[in-house]
C-alpha cells in the first residue's frame, strides 16, 4: 500500500494567552483532519473527522503531536494511526464540554484500540494497553507538562506529570507548557 502523503500544514507562530481554563489563542496552527499517522475524532458527534475549528493549537503543540505520531508509527508500523480529539477552537476560549482547551496547549489523544478501529474506545477492554503506555511515554519524553489519564487505566509516568484524573478513561489529555514557560 502506498503511504499517504503528509498534508500541508499552514504553520503560524501562534500566541497562547491566559490559562488553559481561561485563555485564548492568537494566530493558531490548525492540525489537518488527517495525516499519514493520525486521524481526528469529534467527541460531540462521536465521528471522524473532527470539526476543523476544534483543531487549533500553538505551533509547538501541533508540531509535537505530528512528530510523536510519526515516531510512534515508525516504531509500531502495524499500529493504527493515532486518533486526535479536541485541541482548541480557532481563537481559543471556551469549548463546550471542556473546562480547559482554551489556549492551544491542550490536546486529547485517544488510547489506541486492540481492534485497530480509528475511533475513540468506549470500554476498557477495547484499549491496547501496551501501545497506550507507549504513547503516554512518548508525550512525556516530548516535554508534556501534564498528562491526565483515568484513575482505572493504570498508565504511569513521572509523578506530577502523569496524573490520574476523572473523565479520562478513554483518552490521554496532554497539556504542553506555555511558550517560554
């Protein structure tokens, strides 16, 4: 099978302002709806792709997602592409069911599924635990400030970085440090 060409990304040197739960994003970079190593998922409609307006982040956030996805797939060539959920709205600010995701520094990455389906898991027994821990480890290594995982997932990492948090049983919530932070 011919590899999918990487989509063109219109890079912007965006500005993250304020806090993840009370902030904005100026001139953000949009993650394309899909690429050779990822697809996007809309948690509102439970379908792929996500709405383009929900996929904005700082340049660093988007570059890190793309590079982690590429390295993950290079190591696990038989693994499905990673499934990316919400990042931030264009311009940032409040985003329906999220408390945070307001300043381009948060991204939801769904745990890889054992059945390789390119959709969010909805039960613990659908999650590929080995590949999920690998993704957690890769985002830690890429400099994530915090990664929220569900209490029952058992995923681990450095204390204060990988943090059990309610509502994160089926995805990891990656928070990147503010630029220059």
